C-alpha cells in the first residue's frame, strides 16, 4: 500500500520532543513494509543535515517552509478568537496551515497514487478534505486530545490563561467532534483517550497504540549507585513539563532535602525556558539543557521523579526511565495507560499526587535498596514486553494495512 503521511511538525531527530519521537518511530517502522511519503514543514532549528538524515528513513520526503508567526497584538488575538468562533478551527491548528502544502496534498490525492493518508498528530487534520474518505483510507494518529488537555488544565488550575481557555473549551469540543468525522481510523495512545474520541465519532475504528522506547538507546543500568540523586527528564519548553519541574523544585524538593540534606536534583532536557533556567539557582538543582544521552543521566539517578500534573497519554519520559532501570515516582498523569501497581501486577513504579505522597515515596526508595531493585527489574521487563517501538509499529502497520471498514484488534 502507498502511504501519504502528513506531519507539519518536522519528525527528526526523534530526541527533539514527544511528537517527533512517536511520529518518527512509527513511520520508520511502516516504511519497511509500505512505501511512505512524508509531507512536513521545516521550522526554525531544522538543519539540512537533519533533512537529509530523515530522507534515509522514508521513501519520499517533501518539505515546505513553516508559515511565519502571526502578529501577537491584542487586536490580532481578538480576530483569531473570532475566526475560531466562526470558522471552527483553533488558531493553534491554523498556524500550521500552508496553502502550498495544501495544493501539493490535493494534487497527490487526486493522482490516485496513494491508498492511505495519515495525519501524524491531529493538527494535520486541516489538510484532509472530508470527501477523501470515499476514495482512500483516512487515519489520524491523535497523540492527545486538545479538548481533553484544555479541560484538564482548567480542572487542575494549571491553565496559563484560564479565562481564554474557558471560552475556548466548548469550541474545542465542537472542533474535535467535527474533525473526527473525517477519519475511518482514529489512533490514540491510551484507553482513556480512546473513550474520549469514541464520543466524537462512535462509528470510527478506535485503535489504542501506546508509545514505545528504543531499548537500545535506553539500556538497563549496570548497577544501582544509591545515594540521594533525583532527576526529571523532558523537553524544557513544554508547558506540562515546565509546570512539573516548577512543582518539583518549589514544593517537593525542599521537603526531601530537609530530610536528606545532600539530595541533588538534575533537570535534563533541551530548550529550558527562562523560568526553568531560574530553577537552577536553587542549591543542589542543575539544569542541563540538551544532552548527548538521556540514558546516562537516568543511570546516575537514584530516583526519577515524573511530577506531571497535566497532560494526556502515555509519557515517553516515564517509559524511558523504566527502560533504563531507574526507579520511578510518578503521578496519575505520569503513569497514565500503564499498569504499575495493584493486586494482580508486580510493582513497577510508586504513585504520588500530592507533596506528602511524593516525599514519602522518594524517602521510601532512598532508604530501601531492595525496593529500588524490584522497581528497576520490573519496570525494564514491562517496557521490553509491552512498550517497544517494534510492537507499536506492528500495531500501526496493522491499522494501515487493514481493509477499509475493518477495525483490527490491538
């Protein structure tokens, strides 16, 4: 089958962020069995070497320039909201829209060359015409619900602009309900996201395909170094991660350090924004920026704290820490879609949602080498069994290759 994949976010290198990791690995796997043409955009920071490197993983690569950033004046924002209210598409989605890219995609579909069109993240849905469902299979790999994320941020009081988001929430519900009607197959990362999408399009095939880890890039640590070293890994310009590390440094870390004065905390990830950089001024806290190997920092840590308060879907950072054999303390959000505790499963991570729970869980791991070893071994085994990109790719290929009207089991 000839596959046309739309990814307005340039999906390389996979270390750049969560969207890139998922898109790159699924398309890399898919291209082993089907010719894949990737249509993408070049944003700031993408080099010619990275473009050439990506060409080696797909059958054809078509690159357009990212549309320029629009004026951010108050009048412009009011106009954008008015456009959202009347037109139905969020400004964040329209910011990726390119007429040149749309023309190319229209002509490609009209040529009859392709059997399947995929949107790698829901923001690419704007390039898909509703009528195309009659001539080829249409797949959207949602990554996460925009409506669900906005609602969660309002409920947890972590929204950057709550007034704006309250106005946007019913519009986002209307938007996702509308675009889901265009797709015969909707791919999500967790059953929770699947239930959300099922509300929007009960007749579509909903497939749960979790994220994965390259276990070669994140090998099992050779030994437990002990000590009192905490770490958090993730892109440091992501809103959910910024909230998580701020919560970790300002509320959790001081209480841990009052019990264990030699405790250190390393925040590892690219593009730390100024508010994250300032966290490095706290005694014992280091902000690294981009590093050659996340795994090396995970191997040095006693505990990886995934203090997420917002965000939908399976978190790559959680899977990567478990793959590396680093004991994890995480929130319900950090552990979404994972079976890490309960009567019928071995304990693979410790769960915490408020400050006291985090402090107690971290202290428990600091003081208990046997528990650290159990989480390390159980977490690694779980990832190898359920969350490799090989397995995710197999499920995605099954979705792509299935006949129209057929919903494969996952």
